[in-house]
C-alpha cells in the first residue's frame, strides 16, 4: 500500500477487509447503497473518475454518494456537488476509560426499525437499512425503546472507525454515549488496532472524543455528490 490507509479510508476498507460489502472493480469501489453512501476511485486518473461517474449515474433520484479523502476533491464526470466540507479525522490508540459501564445489547437485523428511528431523530450521519452489517453495533433499550447506540463503519488495515454514536434527546447527559463508545473501542484496541472517527470542527461532541483519548490526525475533504441531472431538474 503506497498511501496511509486513513488518507483513503473507503478504498483501503473496500479493497481489503470489507470486500463483502463492496461493489465495483479495480477502477472504483463503493459500499452497497443499502449499507452506506461512500465510494472511492483507485486514483485520480480519468478511468477511475469515469468509474465513479458510472456509480453516480445509477443513483436513484434523491440519493447521494459520498467521498472522503485527504486529497482535495477532483471533479467526477456526470456529478454535481451537493456539499463539500472539511472534516477532522481523529485517532485513538489508548482509551481513557471510566469505570461506568452500562448494560447494552448487540444490535442486529431485528433492531433495524429502532435504529433507523433513533438515527432519523438524532442525525449522527448517514444510516440505512443494512448499515448494521458493518458490524459492532450495540445499544441501550429503555421501556422497549432504543435510546442510545454506537457502532463501527470503515475498517482499513490496522484501524476501525467508530460511528453512529447517538442518544435520544430525552436521555442525554447520563453518560450513555461515552459508555457505549468505550464498549465499542475496547475490542478494537484489544485486537491491536487503533480506533478512528470523523468529526466536524464545530461538533460539540469533540470534547467527549478528546476526553476518551482521540487526537486530531488530519483534515479530510468530505464531498457529497448527486447525479448532475438530478440537481438540474
């Protein structure tokens, strides 16, 4: 690998440890659209950009495709930029854990309606019907309702991303998010890997991430694309 895997986390994940969730070929890959929206080209050559454009051409109306890379965005044929923002990538190699575990359950297929409802309310990031297949999702139920959850997303070699951390507004301030993050991170570190996540600079949760031990690594470019024709209507 001629690049750091975290500089190109989508490509590094889908061509190594998450090929079971990948669509594409040697020019470009993307996660299955029912899992998440991320895609990546092999490089910035015309063939790779054209392959990304082919993915975009098949996007249904109202859906998007995301790119997240350390390098600046390069125009993809046949696409329109919905949004483009800088986002910080943070890495954790040692967990500053509190001794306050919470009782939680492993989340799977039967929990999807509850997971979709909670993420729709709290908007931690894109979450779809099969997102849980990325693995490592755990949650807390109260009175039959899912009130907090956290899980994993991309898995480039040597790293696992922590994602979809969210708590119902009625249950915030109880330390549920931190406790679930600790429970997700601990097995990552136990396997000899580092945890990472992506966080906007103005995200108030950044203070929690830093308290856990996450440290800034790089500023990434997060670009959301649609079919060019979809925005021109």
